[in-house]
C-alpha cells in the first residue's frame, strides 16, 4: 500500500522534511520512495507542495499520514476536518461521577480479621 508521509532530512537540530510517496513497508530512513511531492521546513514554516501530483496519487489509492493530511487540509489541497495527532492527556478527561462508578463495578466484600491476632503461619512440612 502506498502512503504519503514525511521523510526527515537535514542536519542535527535542523530538520527539513520531504513529503514523499512510498510503500508503507519501507523504513523511513531507507531513502527509497516513488516520488517527492513537496517539502516542509519546520524552523521557517516554509511549505512547498505539488497539489496536482498529490491529488493524482490520492486518486490512485495512496493514503496520507495524519500529519500530512492535516498539512494538506491547511494548504487547501484537501477539504475536511483536521485529525487530532497528539494524544489527549489523562488529566484533561473529566472524571465519571461516583454514583455511575458504583453501579458499573460489582461490589466486593472484604472479610476483616479480628484485631490483635496475627495470621497463623502455614506449616511447611
């Protein structure tokens, strides 16, 4: 299956990404891709896309990665809503009310041992 994804190039701490069409099984570092359809420089926010080539590859069945899809929506190549790429933090999720939790979970009875007595040791003979 063909995908449109980012291919990192550039020096250490100076990334530049090529937007390439490649086979999904190819590792990104291999440098083997079918066609380069644009590039993105995150430091200067510069983007250059080839919209007609991207549309052609999409019509042939290539799937864009989430980041590339959001970039194409922002540039106007595709129409639709952006995909949330980053995970939502667990702190941001509202907690369920206590009553609902009590109804969902089965009640477990805990036997209390009498105070003052320690549990009898098991005989290992």
